[in-house]
C-alpha cells in the first residue's frame, strides 16, 4: 500500500485546480499522506494543513508521484528523481491529447490511483542517460535525462562540426544543426521530429540522430546501450553551441569540451495502471493510417 504520495501539475495549469482538490480529498479519505510540489500548491486555495515541498525535497519524501500535465511535466520530475538518485515511481495523467508518457486520461484518474495504491499497476523500467562534460582537467556536474541529450547550435550560428565516438572507436563527423542522443523512450520525442526511428522502449539501445544534416549520407544509427558516446565539438570564435537535457535545462559549451553520454545506473519506474499497450499508444498518438 502506497501511503505517501507526491502531486505535481504543469506550471500555471489553472484548469487542473479542481482535479487537484478532488485528488487531495480522495487520497486523504484513504489515509494517504499527500505532498504537493510548491508551484502546484499555488494553483489551489490555501490550506494550513497541506504539505508542500519543492521538487528535490518532494521526491525524497514520497513513495510515488502523480504528475498532471503533459510529457514535459513528467520529464521534469523524471530528471529530479534521477538527480536525487531515488527509485520513486511516476504515474502520468494527461491534460489534453494522449501523451506517450502521461498516458492516463482524466476519465481514468481514480481507477489509476486505486491501482497505484493497491500495487496492481504495472511497473515499467525505463532507461535513463547520464551526461557529463569534460572541460580541461575538470568534469562538470552530471545530468540525468530520460529522453535525450542534445548538442545544438544557437539559432543564427553556423552548422555544427561534431566528432562522435562510440566507446573508444571513432564513428563519424556530424556536420548538421546538432546531434540527438536518445533513449528508446525518447525516440518518440525530438528524435522522431528530426527523422529518427521509433524504438520500442524495452530495447537496450541508444539512438544517435543528426539534426538537419548537411550531407544526405549522415543518417541516424542505433547502437547498444552498453556503448558510451563521446561528442567532441569544434568550436571557433563566435560559435554558440549548447548541450541540453530533456529540453529542461543545459548550458553553453566551450572550445575543448567533450560531452560524455552513457546509460545511467538507475532506471525510471513508470506506473502503467491502464491495459493500453505501447503500440496502442503509438497508434492513437500518431494516428497511423488515418491520414
């Protein structure tokens, strides 16, 4: 029985307020201790007895997290869980169209919460990425990402020139607007928009996809997840290159930086309370053969 639950909603999602209050009452009536993320609590009327915490504190004090919003909101929490090094599972409730990660619809909320509390929800282990940047003799703090690590240029900068290594072996030079290193979970995100393949999330693989490559032969490639990836950008004066993590954060790169990406030691645990299969989600989201 899960008796400590965190609740997180998309920032400024005012239409979620009634649902948040109902969830608070529903969980409270079942003896569940509920903690709301700080910005989420701000969407509700104040209560002196309500537990409130920031993301970093919340994920260390609960046994499960309910996310209301879209895939971006869930990614933000996944990154917080990865950074904290905890194994807190997430159930995602989608406000709007069916999401790849936030797949539970509003009509399914309470059935999903019941399955979460009783332990009847399926748990899927999803691979995450660990990315570090070597800068001279130092190594910048690591970042954890569920979907992807992206090396990309600023809007008006010239194309990137990236030397890419898989393990100790040189793979290729990518001359493009950037490079996506994605997990199978992230294959339906930026990778898909950039022309990369969809990869079933249980496969043990990484996807390397150039963004708008300047040569027709520079194509996406799928490699074993056991193979670490190193990216060495060529950065000249006035070049502006950035590395980003799940589109949630990142920083500008400097000349001589090397980005190192590998499978993280921990996985993210996604609760799947519905019987909807991954391929059914794909059909509904992408509307295959409907247009």
